C-alpha cells in the first residue's frame, strides 16, 4: 500500500461530503493530471533556458524532424493542432529570434515554407539531447517493466479518449 499523499487528503474531503463519489477514479485522474503538469513544467523550464516557449520548441522540433528543408505554415498548423492565427503569431516570434525564416515555395509563388535558420538548427540539435535526458530523468523512478506497463496503459486510455 502506498503512503498517503496530498491527493489522498483532497479526495478524502470529497468522501466526507459525498460518500457515493468514485474516489478511486477521482484520485487516479488527479494523479494523472498532476504528473502531466509536473512533466510539462520540467520541459518548460528547459525550454526557457534556450530562450523559447514549449510551443515554440514544438515548432522547431517539428520542422527539424520532418527532414525536409522546411514545412508550410499549414502543415505546421495541422501537425501541432493549433489555429492559423496562433501559428502565425508563434512563427513571428521565432522569426524575430532568428530561429526560423519564411522562404518562398518554389512550386507556388503565393506560398511560403518555414525553414530553420542555422541558429535554429544549432539550437534544436543541442536541445533535443537535453530534452530527452530531461524526460528520462522524469521517468527514472520507474523500472523498465513499469514504464512498459504505463506506456501500454496510456496508449489504451488515449485511444479511448480520442475515439
């Protein structure tokens, strides 16, 4: 049995108010969202150290992993599930930081592709290793078997929630 924590205390308060609530589910969802928030906070702290937000880092990583010289703003918008206005704003910030540039699309004079600048490539290539190390450190408390079980469980949950 796990040692009681602050989530147990929170859930037990609800149990006193309404004993018919499914407190086990409430505790599990609260732990899941708390873990996600804490991991995201670690990622945000690392991103700040590189002078970008998590969202800007997502754009930089997406362009780099695409393996092509660049991506259209529409492809980035679709990949990162944000509105075109949000993407334009983020690209403007990254362009001011000289991490991306808008390059005319050779196949369509009306379109542009977003390319990483040399500075952007250097930042991504340096940051990605540290990012993965940061993620590994976040999960270091789990054994390999626990990580595999958690991965399988989260895949199942995500499939259910996305359906």
